[in-house]
């Protein structure tokens, strides 16, 4: 069933239930994200994709990556309130990860010269959860996870030891937007690889972090499906 909605004054026809983020992309409207990836289920944790929605004469803020569009809905992606929220999120992340090129690029695009918050010890992980979710949803292994809470929250293997279920595919290293994950030879079994969190921040993305239109991204997804399929065929998982 088709539905008509209005995004930033533009009439857009989409399938009923399509997310607002997908509808905005169809209309050629850019909404920034950090935890979203087309190969994964919408997560809505980074809150960077917040937009304002008017429905039944009520206005509210929602995360566009997982909020379904409905007929007659009005969506505003660039209001003062939305811009303020996005700026605050990026400033908070910059206080945690001041040297990450992705965040520097976003800050520059939003006109942020310096975060208002005191910087803590430099960290490259922005806790987007992409690596954890990719390992679980696409690879089907679940070798890593998010542990602890608050400022101590981190991505790690159980008990921070080499995981015996990790297949060493390296998908976590590729999907990480900050480049802080690397695969290193296992000390006990050199032919195997283990995940290591480090300070390996990547250079700024040449495609301005537009993953949907990036040929490298598409090649990666194609190769990952092939590698995972071969692994499951070989070991019957």
C-alpha cells in the first residue's frame, strides 16, 4: 500500500511502513547517522537521525531510522530543535573521541568549532554498536558485545579473552566507522586471528561517509556474504 507524506515541504510517495530515513533518501534529503547500516536492523541508539514529525496536529521528535512513515505525516529534518540535538550529540562524542576524523567532519559540517564539554581520555570507539550487531546479525556468530555501563561501556569479547567462536572474518574491522578495531594473530594459535581494540583512527572518508553510494561498501558486503557462506558450508553452522 502506498502512502503520501511531506518531508521538508516535498511530497513523497512511499510504501506504507517505510522508515522516515528511507523516505528522506528517496526524496534526496540527507539525514546524518552513526549507528545505521543498510545491512543491519535499525537500532536508533546514536539519536543523530532525529527529526520532527507532525501527526494528528501533534509535533514530536523521533529517530528516523526506525520510525515508520504513515499517510498524511509531515516530517521536518532541519529545524532549529533538530539541529540543536545533533550538535549536542556530536559535541558529546567529540569530548570522548576528539581525534576521530568522522566526528571532526560532522562537526565541521555543523559549524562546531570546539565542543563545550571537557575532553576525557582520548578514545576511538564511539560505541555505535555496528561491529557487535554485524557479528550477530550478518556473520551469525556473536563473538563480541557491549559490556559495562556509563563511561566504562566498551566493545569486548567475553572476559576480554580470545573468543573461541570468532571466525576471524574481519567484518568488525571494516564496518567500524572510526577504524579502532584490528585483527591480530592469536598468541597461542598464530594461524587464527583475534580482535583487538586500539587507536587506529582512519583517514577521513573520500566518499564523505555516504555508504549507500560507495562502491567499496558494496564490494565489502558482497565479499562478506561469500566468506560467511563458505565458512558455514565448510563447518555446517
